[in-house]
C-alpha cells in the first residue's frame, strides 16, 4: 500500500515529465573503449524502454534548451569556462585522446544536460511534481575545475538559477552515486540553505557541509538500505530535493564498489521517493559504468511514474528494439529495392557487364542507404564527430559489392572514408547469409594513444558505432530474406565483440573459442588479442594460432542439443594459458 503522501501524489494523475535529447549521447568515439568504458547510450536506452513499455508517452518527453554561459558563470569562474574551449581540457575530463574531441559538440551535450537540470527543477517547482533528467548529476565539478567526467556542476548551477528566480525554500541534495560528492561540497558546502547527504563506497577525505556515509566494498543491498534509512532519518525538512540516483552502485560496475542488485537499487529509489513524498524533486542519473546502467535509469523512471518494483526483462535490448521499430517504418521503395534476382545479376552470371544503377546486394541504392542511415540516427552522430557532406557510394571490390560512407573533415576540409562495407549473399553451413567480407568503421580525426591503444588489424580508430552496425547488418539480412549474417573474424577481439549474438559454425571451433574467452578473463582484451596474435597463447600446453573460421549470427538460431553437447565437450577439454617469457 502506498504511503499517504504518495497516494495523494499519484491520485492527482500527474504524469512524469522526462528531459531528454538525442544529443545527450557524448560525441566521443573512443569514450566507450577508454578507461571508464562510459555507456554513452544510457539515456537513449532508458527513454526507449520507458516509451516502448508505455510508462511514459512521447508528450511526456521534454527537449531541454542549453544552459547559457551566463548561468554557468553563476557557479564557475570565467577562467575555467574559457578553459573548456580547449581540446586538452575536455580530453582530460573524459579520459580520451585530444584527437577524439570536437569541442563544440561535447560542450553542446554538457550544456543541454545542464539546461535539462535547470528546466527540470523549474518544472518540478511549478507543478509540485517529480521530474527526471536523463543526463546530469555532475557532482565532481568545482567552481574552478572539472573532474571525473564532470565538466560543470549542473545541480549547483540550477540552484543558483532557482535562487535568482526567487525560490527561497530549503533544498536537499541527496547524492546516491558511489563516489563522494567533492565538487558538490566545493560549490555548496557553505550554503546553510542546502542540506547535502551522501552514501559512497570510498573516502576522499572530509567534505565540507556533507553528511556523508562511507560503506565498505561489496556492501550489497541490505547494508546499503539500512544506511540509507539512517541518513534519511537525519535529513532536515526541505522544500525541494535533488536526487542523484547513481547507477554505479550496481554490482559489476567498472568504477563502483558497493555491489547492489537491480532489485536493491529499485528499493533504494522507492524509499527515497516515499521520503520526499509531495515535495517537488528532480532526479538525475549521475554515474554508471556497466552495460546495465540504463536499467537503473529506466528503473528510476518506473518508480517516479508508477511507484513500481516491476523488473525490467533481462533479455530486452533497447538498441535492437529501437532499430527494429525504425525498420518497420521504412518502406522497400525508400531503400531502392529491386528483385532478389535482378537483370544485373543475370548479366553477371552470363559473363556480361553489369548494367543499371549500382545497388548493394541487388537491393540498396546509394540514396536508399543514406536514407536508412539518417533514419537510424547514424549520420547525425557522425556529423557530431566533426564530419560533413556525408554521402554513400556503391561499387564493386573484386567479387563483393562495396558501399562506402564518404565525408569531409569539417576542421581540415579533407575528404575521408568513414565506413567501408563489402558483402555478398553466401551459403554457409546450413543457411544462406549476408556474408561480410570487410567492414571498417573509421574516425580519421582520431589517433591511437595510451588511452586508446591500437588493436591488431586497425588502421585508424573506430567511430564508436559497432553496435549500431551490427544491428543494421542484421536488419539487412532480415529484409533480404536471409538466415542471418556471416563473417570470418581475423582477430580474437573481433570474435570477442560478437560473442553474445554470433557463434562459429563448427562446433569444435566454438568450443575452443568459449574456452579461450573463459581463460583470458583475468587480462585485458588488448593483451589477450596481442597474446593470440603474437603466438604467446598455449592450448593444452601447445602453441596456439588463431583460427579465422566462419561465425554466423542467425536471425532464428536452431536449437540443436547435440551441437550444444559437442561445444561443451570441446570447451571443457580445452585450456588456454599465456606462454611464460623467460
């Protein structure tokens, strides 16, 4: 049963408003493979789940306006704000190489998120409601510096704006990120009208003005929720609350240590909402560095909209679901469809020159591919990485159809190749697949460095769009009435990246691959790839050379118990070790 305050809240029938923009995704192509592995799609994934599950409607999503530099200047020094125009400053804040930074677009993301926090707080006060901003809670930024992926302190800026609006009530900032709110203390620690409460998993020394609880590593749900109850009991009566519902408290987080379950995080959010019942409040996601961080954010939305502890389905893939939805809206004629056996195919079979307009696998025209890439929101992100005049060309590369995405570097003016794809229809095993002979995603603006090392086979760093391309190829196979996508990974890291959705055709080969994945868990992907490539990996004590066999991604995987048993038998009998260097 709902507490009385919350019952009155939900009885009013007010709908949860959510601030979001697709530019909330950081335009840093190397940030996901960097030291923190930032989950740049978190806001996208959470919004899609909330919309697809009808927790919110499209009319509940509000597009923010970017915060003005005048508002940022209410908290941050002029010198620091000027430094944010420097590539080196942004690169340091987000732990990427300077070559990966297109300053204007990164600052657009930061300012939009801060604008969402300002506007969300105003909306919450005006309507006495709870509001969710899907990016924000940048609690490490101080007046004269940024840190820890936090360029500006959006909450402190929002409080300064609220005060300028005339709001005089007492404010709570409840920080439930795993890391201490050092920037919050620097910005607000001396403000007696603001209560600062925090539960973190580490200590960075005393923080001025913060009622801080430090919990030991791996505390888990019960210890955390008990600490939360005690912290809330000490909180004073306030008129408005900011809640930083950090996702980095989740077990398995790369930078977090507290080890909560998804259920425990939901219980955390439910208890906080109950405590602040009937108060205007703004919720922010703060940190989150695991592939499940979007579920924490979406869970906050479920709590605020429905007071729900309903679990999010474990097999729901928001990116796949979003792209499938877009695919259903694209008609074949938008893509330049042609018969599965065209006149050009017949001509080629007869040894005659191919005629007619260039088509990829006798189906997609250049204009059709450009249309699809725009609809799937790939081209807008590539533009945000610093490229313009994007267009597709289709030709032949030996026996394969080739499509390339070309563009111009908006800084140097040079023409560049951004995507190159070589494909054909091919019979592999028991099915007919879209066979990918070559796929290259290239960010020629970026360079390899200590924070973005070069993997074997890479000529230039990637675009950060591998997940999107995986789904696009799968959708192409579906549209072409094929059984799936096939390819031959030349290096271990390529097979590793595909391991969740693809498998080697040969059962014994799949068994050895699964054993290799199991046995390299203690080392980085870079080191594992290099060890295999350099012959430093041993299989049952003998030198092992990488086997570049066919992998397939079935649209409808066959359920073959004998195959599963064969894979398991080889996996359990295969043991990989690193060769000791004398």
